[in-house]
């Protein structure tokens, strides 16, 4: 633990400087050959480990297909897990009603409920978006794939809000078709509580040869996914190592035991359960990010490691700058 803490402090002392210096170095043909070998395209594949990002990380900024692509370029990201909003907006989806601002409830009081008018608007939107998903052509999603690929960014996962038990079969089918059009090999979804639903999604995965990566939070345990793995070869884990640490477990043990069932992994630095579970900048928590990335490189694990920015963004910074710091942290961890 002492060596681990020392190595993290050393990283923190150099990573910020490296990120700050990259903008200058990238302008010189002799400054950063690892970054310019692809004619200025981003490169976050380090020592065989693909560093990606969940586009949820940019939620504090405008989310559109073109703006998210620019965020990737600015942060040196060459692969992403795309949320549904930016792709569906590009495809012309109906707009969701604006969520009303409601004050936090007083201690001991129930949470205030939205107005009947808002609930009615949500019900109408739910019908409209389901109909749109059932009928939307895939050309717009193919355009996104081309736009991103031409810029040097691949989309490996797609996560729209369309895979839940309350979504229609047509919406579920749309998700897999859209993922294929985007070039993704997986869709990701919060882990369902209903085993019948994981069986259903696994069958869709087998139909389209697209994996279903189930994401977990603090409910993650070593064997949480096992029943779904048995149901379908296309059921898999979208493992979150930060949440796993905050739940009180060792992510290295899980990765060593279940790596063949992991299709993607969310990376964040959280304190352990015993230390309060706080979400912190990389290198300040208890999550063994360096050790895990090096384990992936050593054992040639092929699943991407997705940055998921959830710590508080410091004053004077923004989500893109913080993601860029995480990319640089990973690059240094992997000796690239």
C-alpha cells in the first residue's frame, strides 16, 4: 500500500504537466511522435490497452454528435462508449420534455412529485420516442460512424435508454441495429433485476452478434453476472471497478476471475467502502487504476477501459480537460 500511494503521488506530480505541455509539443513534428503518427488523429491505445470514455463524462457540456467528437479530439480519445442522447438527436428523435427544477425535500419529508402536466408530457414523449425508434432508418447512425472513424475515433459501445423492461420489443431491436450501424460490438445497460430480461436481451445479442454489457453500481459482487452469462454467450459485464472498490471488493480479483466475460470496464477512482467511498480525481482514491491497466497490458485483455468522470470538476477546468488528464494518467501508467 505504501508503494502504491507513492507511485500515485509521483503520477499526480507529473501528469498535469504532461497534459499542459501536450498542446505545445503536438505542434512540433519532433515534439510528440506517439501522438502525430496518425496525422494528428487521436490515439488512446496504449501498450495494447484501449482507453476509451463514456460520453456521460461530458454531461456538463453541450451533448451533440459533433461536439462530443470534438471533445474526443481535444482529450486525445480514439474510442468511446456513446450514450443515446447525442446519436438520437443527430437522427432527428423527438425532444424529451424539460425536467422541472424542484427544491430538495426538507429532512424527513417526501420528495416533491412533478406536476400532472409534466407527467402527461413524459407519457406522450415515451410513446413518440418508441414509435421513432421503431421506424428510424439507420443511415444517420452510419453517418455518425463515418464522421467519427474519419476523425480517428471508434464507437465500441452504445447506451440509449431503450433496453429496459418497460421498453417495447421494437425499441430493443432498434438498439442492436443502431449499435451495428455505429460500428459498436456491444450495447450497455444498467443490470436488470429481472433474470427473464437478461435472457431476452441475450437472445437479441445472439441474433445480432452484439454483446450486452450489464453495468453495475454498488450492488456489484463477484458472482452478480454469473446467471446471465449462462443464459447467453452474448451476455457480458460492463464492469465498474470504481464502484466495485466502493462496495468493498477487490477489482483485480474480479478481473482475473471473470476477464473472459468482460466486454468493457468503467474506470473511476473511488475510496473503499471502509474509507467512505468518495469519488476523487485519479490517483487520490483507493482504486488500483495503475495496477489494473498494467494487468490488462501484461495479460493482453482486449476489453476497453472507459473513463467515467464523476468527481467534482475543479474551478477553472472543464470536463474535457479533466478527461484529458485521465487519458494522460493512463498513458503514463502503461508506459506509452
